[in-house]
C-alpha cells in the first residue's frame, strides 16, 4: 500500500537566542523522512519565524510509514561556521493510518533538545494519502488498531479474542559504538532516541502482522518495554492480546455507563449466580492441580470456592464485596555477591524461588491482618542489581462475600521455655489481634451472619486449617512438632523459630494504615466506593537514594526499603490532604537499580475524590449541577504546588538521601474565571517553561538550606500570575487547544469517551553537565518530567484529542556522576489518545441556548503542569 506523506512547516515561536550579537536567531527547518530531506528558507533575525513553507511530499511505502518517525530539526543558520542545532521534533505517523482515526496532525509541537530541554515551539501540519494495495506478501500492518488499555476499549465490542502476541527487536546501542567516542553527547543521545523510535515502529508493525495472520484487527493491552543491555545492545519487546473489535454505532453504546464504572455497579441486576461465578473452582475436587481447602460458596451454595483467592485481574464489576478494599504490598530485599556470566546467573537462579515464596508469604500474612480474603490486580516485580535483588508485589485486598471468613493469625514459638520470651510472644499476639480488629473497623468489614435454615442449600463446612506459613522451608519432621491444639482451629499459624521469622512478624506490624479519609488501591476502581466525582489528579513521584555499603545486611536492607515505600506513600497522603475524601487508584510502583547501591522508586497514580452525599443530589436539574460544578471549580485545590519535599532530611531511613520530587498532572487548582482570562491553552511549552523556572528556583533554595514547607497557591502557581513571557492569553474564542487530561485509568469519571485516536508511545533522553546548577537530582528530574507531560499533551492536541487514558510511564532510568556534575535520564511513556465529552456538559447543552457554549467551555478548562 504505497502512500504519500505531506508536511508543511507553518511557523515557530519563542525560539532561544542563538546570535549573541543581535539577541536573535536565523532559523530554518529540516524535514526528514527515511533518506529524503527537505529544507525551508532561512528566516532572518527573529525568535518567532513565519516560514509558511510549501507542502513537502514524500512518496513511501506504508511499511516505512509505520517504521519511520517524521523527523523535524530546527537549526540556526551560520554563514562561516557549522549550523547550530536548536532542537528536534519526532512525530509518529501511525495514528494517521487507521480508517477511523484522525486525518491530519496539526498543532504546536515543543522543540526538544536532549541537553537543554524544550526550546520553543513549531507549528506543523502533516497529512497522509494511502492507496489500496492487495499484495498478500506486503510487510505492513496498516489498519490494525493498538490500545494500551487492558480492557476492551469503550465504544467497541469484542467479537473474537484471538490470543496472546509478542515480539522483540534487537539492535546495537549507539552509546557503545566506536564513533561515540568522538561525537558530542547531543549527537549520541539523538542517535539513541531515533534508533529506539525506529525499533518501536518496527516492533509495532511486526505485532500487527501477527494479528492479521490471526484474522484480527486490534491489539488490546499493548505493553512495550526497552532493555539497555550495555555493549550487548538494545532490546525492545512488546506484548498484547489480539482481538477482533467492532465499532459500536448505536446510541446505547455511548451511554455514560459505558465509561463510568460507578454507574455500572449501581445498575447491575441483583443476580447472585453471576456475582460469584468467577470465584468457583473449575476443577473436580479429586483432581485439583494444587492443594487447596474448598468450601461451598457463601453466596450461591452450589459450587466450591477456595478460602483465599489471588488474581492478577481487576475486580469484576458484578462481584459482591463487603466493606472497602485497600492496597497491600509485599517488599523484600536480598543481597547477593557480585559475579559475572554463568556464576551470576546461578546466584540469581538460586535466590529467585525463595524470594517468590517469601513474597507470597508476606502477601498472605498481610491479607489476613487486614481481615480480607482475596487479592486483585496482583503485580510482582523482581529487580536484579549488581549486588542485590529487590522484590515488590502490589495488590488490592478485598473481602468477597462468596469466600469463607478468614481466620486470625496465631503465633507459636519453638524456643526453650523463657518467661520473658513467652511474654513477648503473647504481647505480639495481642498486638496482631488488635490490628485485625482495627482494620475490620477501618475498612467496614462486617460480613452478615450465615443462616443455617436455608432449605436445599448445603451449609459450608467448618474449616480446620493446618497450613503453616514460615519464612523458610522446613522438613516434615519439624512440622509435626507444632501443637495445633493451641488457640483457634481456624487460625493462621506463624511459627517463630529464628530471627527471620521474627522479622516477618515485625514487618506485619510496620504497615501504617492510610490517614482518615484516604483509601488506596492498585486497580482502576476502588472496591466498595461507587460515588466518584469528576475531580481527578494524576501525579508521578520519583525518589532516588544511595545506600551506604557499610555493614549492610538483609534485615537492614528490608527495613530500609520498607520504610522508603511507607514514607513515599505518607508524603502523597500529606500533599493530597485537602482532597479528602480521596482515593489513590491505579497506584503503580516501579523499582529499579540503575547503579551499585543506588535505588530508584517511581510511583504513578491518580487521586479521585468521591462524594458521600452524591445520592442526595441526583434530583437536581442540569443547570443547578453546572452551577454547583462551577462553584467547586472556584475552590483552590492545587495539591502539588511544585514544592520539593523536605521531610526526608531528618526522618528518612537512608542517611545519604539524594533528592525527592513530585510532579502533578490534571489539577483543578485555579479559579475558573481566572483561568479563562490568564491562561493560554494553545501553548503547552510556555506553561512547562514557567513551571521549570520555579522548580529550579525552589531546588536551589533547598540546596542553600532555606526550606519552606508551606506555600500558598498564588505563589506556587505561575499560571495564576498570568504572565507567560509577558504575554496575556487570548480570549476563549481564539484559544486553539483545550487542556489535555492525563490519567492512568481507562476511563474518565463523569465523562464518556467518544473516539480513540491512536496510541501515544514516546521515548525521551535528557542529559546535563550542570546538575548542581539545575537544582540537583530533584530539579533535574522534576523539570524533565514536566517537559514530558508538555510534549505528550502537545501530540495529543495535534491529533484533535483532549485526553490521554491508560497513561503509563513504563521506564524511568536515571544515572548520575556526582563527581563530574553530570546526569542522564531516559523515560518511556505511552497511552491512548482519546476524545471525551463530560456528561454534565451534555446535560447543560441540552438545556441551555447554543450561544452560551463558549462560556461553558471556558469554565471547563483545567490548569495542568
């Protein structure tokens, strides 16, 4: 399927000064696709050039359209020396190759440089004309739709689920080629960034070919990762589920319930047989592939269910849940000796089975401590470093009504009789019992009493559990020594026989419950909460710390890692305190070990508020609802005032703490009237640069030791001052782009998704040789993440979208050399670009005159960072 790619360079703005004599720039643009390059004329002495070039036309195969990104390079013309690079823009053409997607990419794109960051913007228009090609030997997969969301996309219907698809592409890393020794860091970073973009496009095309072979037309749950293998090269791999999807065109397909799980859960029929079917064991009781204690389902009393359920899926919307859910994490660290080749592989292989066992042991123990009986959204990550292995498992614990009531936790000791030791054991037993009781009260777990007078239904059998969970394996002889007659028969027994087992018990009691009004989960929807509001706020937090290698043991490492994660969650609760009642959904922890004794933890989540009194407001008219929403917009709710956290300097478990940063997105923090008159929604880079200036200023203030822990919204938010480069924003009618929402969820509360525009898959590299001057690690990382947000939003807006759903930062690799004042960071992000419409807007539009549309859209905007 040959095609024609057409590109037009319209204008640029806010370019950096490249000529120190005139404080201006002689800018021109190179447009490259494949091996063909076009150039615009040089626009002399201007920081806001107007090229208005002709249409540059590239005649290429659709295979190249999928593999190659459009590369736009902005340069400064020099007469007697080499032209100076200002920055580049990479545009993925793939979203234009879908029959249902956008027909043009048009908008302002931030000009990005791997050394200096964003350096102005450029206005580009891109079009693609495709011609039919029935060649069955073609190597392109045009027309295959890709979705990052792990569920069937809204507004689509799954006809067939074909199965799992995977692929990987390997290439040499430009960072380790011989020419890298003589080229500049900028050239090396750009070569690496371009190569990964090429590999990403090739990988997506090959996955699409496999889908076409299966007679599918879409990939759901597309996940792509890259591995830096040093001198061995670069590996980019991807997985997904091949499907055949049909577009829903009936009006019923676009009901709000399609995109609002809260309403789905309210309107489901009370059918018990469908509410517990996913809990039933699909095996014959005599032919179980694994040992499990089965009882009759507490819901339908017809099928057998296990006593505990561990799953990697989200909680089904029709499941009967008692109380609310909570985030449960198992954290584990193990030291290993430094080795290479087969010796290193052997050491890792010997540790992995024990780590997996201990992680599951922690999950089971913490689940019992919460008084719950099921885990959903289980994610287990094992990170391998030079001298340690780190395991982190996250899941959402719930109490399923269909499963048996969980027993308590009982501690049993094997040491010689000692009065003080026995007293210690009894004290810990009491502490555990009190904790279980408090958790049941906190999460409102009050299961109804089982009636024994139900005719025709078998009564669940009394359970006598003898399963034993310990921190290390033991022989069958040792198992017989345990006295199970002590205490309750259904208790979950923890045997204390060494310091490791005592450490396991202590780890149970160190998990601090969230503050009042806060809930957290790693699934998209918090079990037990249905009344979501439209107030959402996505944020990314990165913490980089360096360990001290002196006398480092497994116990100390475990405690430090556990304290690190707990303190990170506490800092999030503190910054979100004015959104109470609030739930942190889709909490995604990523742990990496980029260097020896360097630990990096990245957290991405979305905070959603819920209204306990929402049921009382359902009778209000649409006009009243719009007025109420406008009044809530006037509240200053900016939770992340771009202020660097300083709480770790005194209480952090790691003495040599590096830096800590927070970066927020999709905030509703500035009054609506002020936003409509002071914010230029057409420029994402302007807002980003204003934030970055503030970030560096605050980072330098912290490095000087003057740390402020409270800042007002007016001082913290540069958008409130209304002076972006001393420009006032145009009125609503002249604004070209609305704010692009970003969320890791597959839906937007209070809105419905009307169109999917394609996948956003972007890779960025940032390097600096002046780390201290940019505010240290915190200032550098925070500025980089803010720039990534700005570039993602610009690309989505150019496609005609107003939101990114299923957003994920798949990798964030940070490396530094503090002795040389250097640092480098690599970030890979992805998501689905969509168009959404708020349900309240539809109601207001249907009840008001069309003349008020401009004013309504102005008040709907949100200030983002």
